[in-house]
C-alpha cells in the first residue's frame, strides 16, 4: 500500500449510515474499506437519540477498522440528510468611488465585499455548509465571474449558500465527536450531486433528485450553482408504508419486498407469485408481483409529479430553460434510485431524459473488488464528500500561494464562516 494517508467519509442517512476509507497513496486514491449499516436514533428526519446514533457510528467505524486492520486516523468527512436546510441567495454591493470616473477593481475590493457577505450570514445565526459564487455585477449592468482588473464605480456580488440551523449542527457534532473527533461537515444531497454531475451539466442546467428514505430533495443547478433547493416530504418511506398497509405486513418485511422484488412500473413484467410474512411474522402470505409493482408505481408517480412542478417552475423563472427545458434532464441518486426501472416512471411523468447517477470520477479511484460501489447511487454522497473536501483544500492552497486570481481564497473564508471565527 505504501504511503498511509487516509480519509474517512461517512454519510448519515435517516435509514442507513454509509462509510468508505480512501487512502491517498503513491498509486492514487485507493478505496480500502467500505460499509453500510442501519442507522439508529433518527426518526422523522431528526436526531432523536444521540446515544443510539453514536452506537451506530461506533459499529460503522469498527467495521471499517476491521477491514483495514488498524485504527482510523486522519481526516473525517461527514454528510447528513437530517435536519433543516435551505438555499439562500445574498446580494451585496460595494461602492468603489463617488466620483464620475471608474476605478480598477483589485483583490482588496473583492475581499471587502466578502467581508460584507460574512457579516450578513453570521448575523442570521446559521451555519453555512456549502457556498457558491454566482456572479459579479459591475455598475448594475455588466455580469462577470471574475471582476479583478475591470473598471467600475460599483461592485455587486451574488452568492448562494446552503445553510442549516445551529441546533442541528450542534446535535450532529455532539453525536459524532466521541466516535470520530473533529470532522468536516456537508449536506448529503449536495455531496451526492457533486459526485454524479459533471461541470458541464451544472453549468448548462440539470436537475438532481435525491430519493432518500425520509425526504426527496430536488436541487436544480445553473451556471455551476444551485438555483433551487426543495425538500419534498413524500419519499421512499411512503412507498414502504404503502406496501406494509396494503399487504398487511411489517415495515421490515415491506422493505425486504421493495428491495428484492420491487419494480417501479407494472406493465410488461413477468407474472410471478411472491411469498412474504404477515404482521405476526409467522403466517405465510402471497402477492402477485404485478400488484406489488402497482403499489410502488402509485407512490413513485406522486413523488415525480411533485418533482415535475419544481421543474416547470424553474422553466418559468429562468429564461435559459424557457424554450427547450433543462438541458441536463434529471439525475437520480439515493437508495430509491436503486428500484428497478425507476427511470421509466420518472421519464414518463417528467417528459425529459432521466438517468440514475453514478460516480463520474471513477478513473481517479482504485478499488480491488466490488467496483459496483463506485456506481451505487446510495454511496454517491460519501464519494461526493471527498470531492468537496479536495476542492476546499485546493482552494486554500492556491489562495495561500497566490497562484490564481480566480480562487479568491474562498476555502479559508468559508471555513472561518462555518466555525463562526
């Protein structure tokens, strides 16, 4: 293995916790351990039992350490889909001169504008998990992405932030600190999008749908920044509940039926009879696979009808999408994306191209066996955490070395913002 420089990435979901260990060796990024376990202590999208969650985290870490044969050290990255988050756009302006003549914009002007943004965000008493520079506007007319060395009398910046409340951040930190210590924190749907979307897709426009257990999160990107971030309460959990109610079985048995036999559409499937346990876990029952598919289809269709409304609202709100729709179509991740033929029902409802997202940077990673986890939509967030972390580290390094005028030192800026320094 050579050099030992591991990064442990963990994604805490409402239904399961996923983890991978990646070693930065001389050969590249080696995936040397991975594990997924059922999460405990999380109900209805919130952490209800910190002790139970900590126990789940300990089991995950033990699984990973057993695979590598040593204690985990190094950087820990944690993403979570629990808690309340929202997208907030902030515009701030800086008067560069009161005279009639324009002045050349320099990096000090940009830093001053960032300081104004920092004051606004911290005043809201929120934590910033993800940040994006959308654009700069010169004298209320000219839109640019790097204003340095351009002339203007007024500089305006437009920024997007994914923010969460302090209470949630404190609970997640408390629940994980005893197990892993200090960590970098991210939001699962954003990390998943980072893993499965290309820069071209995010620039021209794309819809990312994270089909989580407790909620469905829709994020629409344009110009490499999110323009909509909407949480739909209808989710895969409701598919499971429908199966359990109609077939009069337990939640665990309904989950098993969905995972093993579930199909998202009921037409043109081979008829077969499936055996399962009743609520008493003793009585044997049977269901036709077509009926199971109809139950699944009905709820998935409802979920995608909600997604379609968000899609159409974006077409109305943004001129870039008005005529031809959103160019990148829809990309699915999360455990729900693993349901067989889910793209069929999604494309039928949404009337656009739909694909299941898979990790777009597989060539950068080395894994000796079970390569399928790189394309598993359930593992998207853990690999996305790594990409987010590398971006921040690269940004800070470039800024400190003064090698690029376009980075603007946002890595350290938002690290301080996040920690409230």
